[in-house]
């Protein structure tokens, strides 16, 4: 009984040692590992153990709990330190944080101050388009928020069990049974939700309650455990090994928490069971040593300190990961800060008389500390918002100074000196979605119509993933003059939904557009390497389109920059090449379409890669227009600047789609993606980049794009709705969707109907996806496209993956399978090469390097292969035409975050609406090259200008 009594002692020094180990593991894996350490789970078990034990003893002693006093003790413990960290973080943000990231921080500071940061992160984690955001310096407050929510309800739960125990005339067993039931329910919920939707579940308090319940059960049962010394010895060391090894053994790909979190939590239980002294050579002796106990006293402070120090280290140093020396420096500074604030702030407050006579005084103190932080953050947020709105309004008046993708991309032309990027980085991150006309289709399909709704001559269907839909702004720019009705069959932020379900296929057939606008190639990313290819699903869909006498224009995929380019662009506007990606990493030297044999008879291929990449680089800016709104998707602004270029290419391949020679541009200062990407013209001096990043971050072109968790196929119709000349189905994920602004511009010009059918985080592919809703969406989308019956399905053609045989890009077999299925329904496809990506720090980079935007570029070779994988596709799908617009994101060497003075990306891989619109011309040109039937006979995409020598079949 001696050991048992020691084990039940209220003070357990080894617990402080466990806290130290947990805090150091969290910091180490945050700095170097990038994986789950299990340290936070250990914290939750310890909190459940200590708090339940304390409240349980109070109930036994007084038959109740003084909830107000309990909350006061908690507030006195955590509020002072939390408020100090939040205040210091605000000061650091004022000194070092780029303006484009301040709004996100200020919002999270408010949530953290009221202990709802985990709710904020849950909301962000379900937004696919927000996932590329750089982590906030207060993100670590999610764990504290979960604990405070636990503290808020736990007393009432224990009181409820006490009432039941009294009626049943049991006590201890009632608590064990009650907490066990809660553990089982919460753990079951955690396992289920982690499998279905792991990102928000990680921050969900309901999925973490079982960890507190586990610690609570241990607190009640521990006094009755009388384990042999040998067993306790083994349990202690095994438990310590489990806790320490969690971060090393749990793979980065594992969904967390779920059942995986049992590993560190059970390890913590074994350590606590083994403790209490009385066992020689036990793990508790090490954990109860003076150094670890001393560090345990400041572990809470250290946990709060380490994360903002790490984030600001990365911001100031301009890095995405720290080395050994820098990482150790972060830990050392965090320990010093934790000791100082604990010694001279936290401890004095703890030892003060506040709350001893009246617990409400502590609550008043907590409100008094938190309120100024909330107020300051709210005022600062409002001030930034007002300033951003003013600057955005001024930039909108200057849109015609942003050529964007209307000219080939190059470092020389990516940014205009003295001209702000369009959109700005912060606009690219925070802009709301555009509105679109909706048409309710069969099987729950909602279409978005762009371009000319009444009196249209041609209908163009955009079908595929987000790589297809991002071309809508360019197509829409062409729609008016060409009397196009553009029907987009795509769902929001669905980067991987490139496989058509039967429902989508049927929708395309029913719509029977003049052309299906889609992508021809795809890239698969694995460990930052990829290979360009034409997915087999693309060929299948094109074949089905052909079988139903539906033609397609397939674009070579736009380059994916791989990281959030906005931060880089913001810091390196003066050297945009720093944000570029080598072209060879994103594109093959030869377009895979050129190697496709036999080529699908109903598909025309367009290559606009010169609007993303020059000969060496893929750039995130083209013609002063931001090319990307994230790593993979064009900004609508850049897409619009591609209208003329797209119109020219489309007219070459489908002259029947065109009625007019007129192709809209933003203007000479903002060519955006209307010209090939080049560093020298990415940013224009003394001309602001358009649009502002803050205005486009959450602005994606398809209003009714399906979210990540739902499987229903939604469609939105754009362009000419009633009498389209052609119908284009935009199908796929967000990389298809960010082409919508360009397509929509073309739709206005050529009277296309664009039906967007896109889904977030979901490729248009028959290959099994990790997210069940994506797999189901792909099963259903084909019928939808078949019912639309577009003239062409517009989608993406390539993805990126780990370098295989020296190649980065590839065409997934799932793409080819969809195309083959479309071919069976006589529906043609235009598949565009996947767009570029940009650096995660691009906005910060652009802010500091507008005069040298190449500093924010990503080497083209990191994003594109030298040859478009669609050119190597053999046999090529008969119903698919491939388009390559990588030159609108990258020049020959770099992929820029700004092109033609227009902001290319709103995050790491999504194109801004503004840049997408500038891509309308090159997109139209390349579509015409492969599908001239989409264009009215008299239409001339070149708008009377000299033919672009870079146009290719």
C-alpha cells in the first residue's frame, strides 16, 4: 500500500518532467520534423488527470464544485501568459510581418484571445483554397483553446455523474463508467471523422475529449492500483519510449488524431501509473529530476513562446525551414522568454491576492487583459481593411495598365516598375467568390453560365478540374464579341477532379456544346517532382465526346508552382525570378500532345505555356498581373489577360467559333498572361501590380463550385446562356476552375456557353482518391457532362509527381479513362497543361522585391518538364486537343508570381481572376488552333494584330 499511497499523492514531480518532454517534442517537430509529435496529446491527458483529480476530491469533500472559483483559478493560471504572448506577437507583426499576412493574423489573435482558435482553424482547414496560407504566429493557441473549452464544461459533467452516483449509491465506479462511456464515444467520433475529414478533425474538441477522459479515469482509478514494482518499472520505460517515439514512428501521411493518437496518450498513462517513487531505476526518477521539473514549471510558457519565434524567424530570414543552428536558437530564445515571463510576470500574478476573497476579481482581470488585445486587433484589422479597399478601388481604375497574360511571359515583362501587381498579394488571398448565373440540372447539377446568355451563337462547355475552370475569365472575355455562351461544369477548389462521372458525361451530352474546353496534360506532384503526361482518363473522355459528335479543345496544363508564390512575389517584386520555377520541372521539352498518335479526331490542342513560362522559367507574374492565386491556380485577373492570346489560338484550331475580330485586353500596363511570361516585363516600374493580393485570396471564379466534403455534382453556367454559339464544359478541380475568368471573357467574345463543373481538392480522374467524396463525385460527373453535351470539355491534362526518369509532369491514367469515356459519347476535350505554382512566401517576397521580381520566381525546371507530356502520349486520345499555356506563367527559366504587372497567384497554386482574364487571348488563340470550330468563321483572335509567332498547333 505504500507505493499505492505515493502514487495517489497530489503532487507528482514526474508529471512536470512529462510536460517538459512533451513541450520539447512539440517544438522539435515543429522546427525540423513537420510531423505530429504527440506532445499535445500528452498535455491533454495530463490536464484530464490533474483537473479531474482536483475536482473529484472537491466533490468528495464538499458534495459540489465551486465552478466560478474553479474557472477563476484557471483564468489566473493561463490568461496573463496568453495575453502577454498575444501582445508581443502583435508588436512583432507590426515590425516584421508583411501586410498581406496581417489580416489573417489579426483575425486569429481575436479568436485566440477568446479561446476559439481551434474553431478558426477548423473553418480554415475545410477551405481548400485557404490551405496554402502560411501558418499564423498564434496557431499554437488552438491547443489552449481546446483545453479552455474542456475546463468550461468538465465541472458540469462531473457534477452530473455525481448526481447519478448518489442516486445509484455508487461513487467511484460511476465515475469510471461515465468517463469510460465518454471516452468510447469521443474516440469513435475521432476515428470516424479523422478518416472522413482529417484536417478539421485535428482541431475539433469533440475529437479530443477522449484524451481528457482517459486522464480523468486514471486520476480516479490510480489510488486503487497497486502494481508490483517490476511491472511499474517496465510500464514507465515503455510509456516514455512510446511518447518519445511517436513523432518518429507515425508517418507524415497518417490521419491524426484518430486511433493513432492512442500511441502517445497510452504512453503518458503508463508513465503516470509507473510514477510515485519507490521503484529504483524507474523512468519517473529521470522525469522527476530537478532540471526536467524546473523546465516543466515553464513548459506552458515555452509552448506559447516557441511558435511565434519560429514563424518570425522564417519571415525575417526568408526561409521555409530552419537548419540545426537556427532551430536551436529558436528553442534557446523561447526558453529565455518563457523563463523571463514566468519569473517576472506569471509567478507574481499567481502569488498575488487577486481572487482569493472574490473569484470574480480574477475574471475581471482576465477580461481586462484580453479586451485591449481584442480591441487593438479589431481596430488594426478595420484600418487595414479600409486601406485595402481604397487601394483596390484605385487599382481597379488602373486595370488597363495590366497586360497580364496577353503577352508571352518573361522576366523582362513580368513586372512593370512602379506599377503595383494586380491583384495584390493580399487581394489574391482574401477576395470573395464571383457570382454566376445558375442553372439547376439533373441529378443535382448546378451550372454556371458566363458570356452571352441571350442570343448566343456558340456554347462552350468547360469540363474538368480546377485547371480547366481557371481559364473561364479568358473565355468570358471573348464571349461578348463572339456571342459565346460559356457553361462551366466544375466545382470550387477541386484540383484533382478530372474524371467525369456518368452524370457529368450525360450533362455534357445533353448540353451538346459546340466545344468542350478542357486540359490536355497533367502533372503529378510527389516530393516536389513531377512528369507531364496525358492521363488515360482524358483520352477516354475525348473518345466518348467523339462518339457523341462533340468536339473539344484541350489545353496543355498550366504550371503548378508547388508552393505559395504570393509571399515570394510580395517580397521580390524587384527580382521576380526568385519566385520562378525552372520550366523543365513543370513541362517536358516536347508537348505530349505532339507525340499522341493517333490524335483524337474531335480534339484540338492548344499550348499557352509561353504565357506562364519563358524558355527557362515559369513565372508567378506576367505583364504585371499575378499569374497565380495559389500554387496551382491562375488568378482570374491573369486569365482575363490571356483572352486575346487564347482567342488567337482557339481561332486557329476552331475558326467556326468566332464571329468577331475583337479580343479584349486590360491595357498596355497590364498585359498579364496575354503575352508569354518574362521576368523583364513581369512588373512595370511605377505601375501597381493588379489586383491587390488581399482582394483575391479567396476569390475564385466559379460561384457554385462544390466543396471538398460534399459529393454532389454542381454546375454553374456562364457566358451566352440562351443561344450560345458553342457550349464549353469546364470540368475538374480548382486548377480547372481558375481558367474560368479567361474562358468567360472568351465566352462574351464568341458567344460561348460555359458550364462549370468543378470540385475542390479533387482531380477529374477515374483513379481512386483518398477523399471519399471525390471518388463519388468522379463517378457521377460523367453523366452530368453527358447531359450538358458540350461542344468541348475544358479540363487539365497533366499533373506533377516525384521525378520519374527525369520527368516531373505526367498524364494520369484516370484522366485518360475519363477522356476515353467522353469519346464514347462523342464529346471532345480541350485539356490544358497544368498551371505553374509559386513559393509560399511569394507575397512577402514581392513586397520586398518589386524592383527585382525574379527573386520571387520559381525555376521553371522545378515545375515543368522540357516537353509537354501530352506530346509524348501515344496513342493520343482522338477526342482530346491539348493546350499549353505555361509560357503565360514562366519564361524559359523562371515561373513568376507577377506577369504583365498583374498578380498571377492568389496563393501557391491558384491563379487570380485578374490574371486569368488576361489569358483569354492566348487561351482563345490556342483553343482555335486545336478547335477552330468553336470560333465563328469570321472571328480573328488576333484582333487585327500581327500573328503571334509563338502560336503552335
